[in-house]
């Protein structure tokens, strides 16, 4: 609206000036607050640059949780029987319970499965011995690598308990035996060459229905009364016209017993001592031949 008169215009201008004057403090106040706010933002921004972990909330840090590779250790299963372990298997010391050592030295009857394994090999129908008179021994022994190894052996039932005690005693003294498998594992087709194969493999064994090498006389092995220990280092030697006859590969190498080397049996050897304490005789004491691996019991 335009002013009608100078007076009215003057009056109007005067009112407006009053209104403007009343708004000024409010404007100053707003400007001041805006200034303060700006200042506050600058300060906060400066602080957040100095220490990024503070200030405005940022996206939560991604925590990488590294899983510990160590899991709850499971206890080692304790072997309480050798039933499910084959001869030649190496067992860990951690799995053994030596407070019940005799549980690893057992004798059992020849069952059908075992008879099938030896039938026509170490055992055949004969008038001298029946399978009912034989016992299958499962034992532990230390091998040449100082490992605990499962062994098996067939002997006459009359010496089974003595043998178990001897082998347990040998084990307790960490006596080393290379291997102890049934001689059937080396079967060649005849008992004589099978015996040689087992000896050449340094395998300790017991029962085998056979004659004494190069004779028609029944061996004590045929009745389960004889056991050969570490045959490679303890060879069987016979003499013909004063000359030694070797029956195995290592014969010459170990014929000289004047110097006793590792695994050679002599009168100071624990194996010799334990077997003879039970009434066994040693082939190393024979006069006409020497069988350093051989222990036998004469049962009347
Ligand atoms: Zn023998």
C-alpha cells in the first residue's frame, strides 16, 4: 500500500523501525548460536582426526577371531588285549597299561581259524601230537628298533605257562627280539626249507612238525617243546669231518662266539638264564653240533 500522507508514511516507517529493533536481538542470538555450533563441529572434527577411535560412532570394527588349533585332547585308548592285533604290529607306549602287563601275555587253544592257517604247513595229521596239545601264545616283545611289537608262537600246552613268564620277563627287561611270527608265514612247501627261510629272516618261532635238519629224527619243535630265538645272530651249525656245515645265511658270520655281539646268546644272556632257570636246555651247549638259537624242554 502506498502512503496517503507524509504523516501516515512517517508513522508507518516509525512502526517498522520499532519492529526491526525488536527482531535484532533474536537475529544476533541465532547468528551467535550458529557460530557456536560451527565452532563445536570444528573442534569435534579436529579431535576425531587426532584419535580415530573416538568421536562420531563409526562402523563397528570387524573382529577376526582366530580359532585356537588346540582342541580338547582325547585320551589315548588303552589296549587291554592283543586279540585284535596281528603279530608284527607296533604298539605305542601311550596305549599300554603296564600295571596289568600279564594281559599282553596270553595262551589260547588252537581254534578253527588258526588250524586252517597252519594245516598242511607247520601242522599235519600225525601220530605224535594233536592240536589239542598245542597252545597259541600272543605276547609283546621289543624289536631291534626298541619298539613294542606283537609276537605269536605255538608251543606245547605243558610249557605254555613257563613260556609266557619267560617272555614277560624278557619284555620287562626290554630284551630285543627281531620278530616272532608263526613259521607258517615263511612256508615254502616243505618244512626244512621253510625253517631256513624263517631263520634267514631272523624270525623267532616254536612249533613245527618236522624232523631235525638232515636227519629222520623228529625235532623237539615237532612236539612244541622247542623255541628258536633270534636265529640270524644265533645260527645252527653242524660238523662233518671236523668242518662246520652252515644251515643258514648268517652261519659263518656268527660262528665265532669268542666275541659276543649284539643279540648273540651266551651264558650271560638273559634269555639263556630265564630259559635254563625253567629247566630248558640250550643248543649252544651241545657238543656235536651248535644251535645257539635253540632252547628245548625235555618233558617225560
Ligand atoms: Zn630249534
